[in-house]
C-alpha cells in the first residue's frame, strides 16, 4: 500500500474576517496541497469561524450540510483531495465543536463532535459529543477523528488504535503555555498506541487566546515527520502504512495489553 501524503494547514493566523475569508485561504491551501501530491488536507479546530467567537458562537454555527459544508465540498472536488475542517455545528438547539471530513469527490466521509471540552469557554458555548470513535477510509488508510483536548487523554487514542485507526486526525486550538502537548504528549500518544497523529494547531492571537502553533505529524515509531513553528505554514508529509506495520510488529503494546486488569479504569 502506498503512503498517504497529507497536508497540515496551520493558518491563517488570527480570527478570519469572515467565513468567506477562511474559505478563500482554504482554497489556496488546497491548491498548493494538491500540487504537492497530497490526498488529504487538514485544518485546525473551528477553522471556518475562528476560535475566539464568544457570544457569537450560536450565530456562526451552522448545520453539517450548511453553506460552509457546501463550499468546502466544492473546494475538495475542485482540487481532488479530501479536506478535514473544524467548524461550530448547529443541531437543533445544541451547538457542537465539530470536525467534518469531505472526500475528494466532495461527498462527506465522516463527522465528529468533540467529546472532551476544555475549560469554561468551551463548556459555556458547546455541547459535548457522545461518539468516541469515528472513522473513515481514504486510499486504503483507516482514518480516525478527534479534536484538540481529546488527544490529551490516552483512552480515546487507545480506543482508536484498538478499532484499527492508522492515521488519527486531530485539529486543535492549543494555547500557550501548553507547548508540552505537541512537543511531548502527541508523539508519546503516537508511540504508545502505535498510529500516526496529524495534529494541526491554530496560530497567532485571538482575543484572550495566544495559540502555540507547532503543528506536527507524529509517527508510531516515535519520530515527528513534520513540524511547524509559531507562524502560518503548510506542512506536507507522508503516513506510510508499511512503517506502521513494521512498528506494530516491533512494538507490541497493543498485543501485550491485559484488559482484564484494567476494568476499574472505567
């Protein structure tokens, strides 16, 4: 099986002036990603609107099949690559911090609602999701979806590994001074659960939030295959199923587990 080339779009920095501005930047990034041979482009958490919306969250939220989804679908189809993007999703009276994955033909492949909300800001404006493992297939690679704070818990990542996820998509809005997450925790999660993690952060400042950047693609062998700095960037790297299979054969954490001893954890 051939490696899956993935583009990680850390940007644009700051709150977008409008959803149209975010879509314009996404279209330009998708064009560059497609020209590099990428089959998947991943953006950051709440990409379409920006993170620091405050009381505007309910007004900017839209359904999973709303105008933002239609625009992203058109971009994906135009450039022939899948796009994972974050946005605030409205479903009835509830608003979710969501990640939608559009396929290269512009059709939805998967949709995930953040299950672990971070801090007073998120718990005030969003409803937590209840589905822990959401997956999709792209070019023979099994993708999994999480968002930001979710990946800081070992349990959701391990659940994905046990469900067969090979590449975990994790858009984020990680603030300073928590750089330890992309620098240490994300590579450790990839190693301990034996999968790839694409971790795509916001950058710049939005209101009271200063984002750390440092987006990365962490590999199951403990290496980081691509790393951004603090500014806008478009990283392109490969998730290689052959490396994953070799790593899982050499590092037998998953096979050596003794779940009968861990029942008190849940």
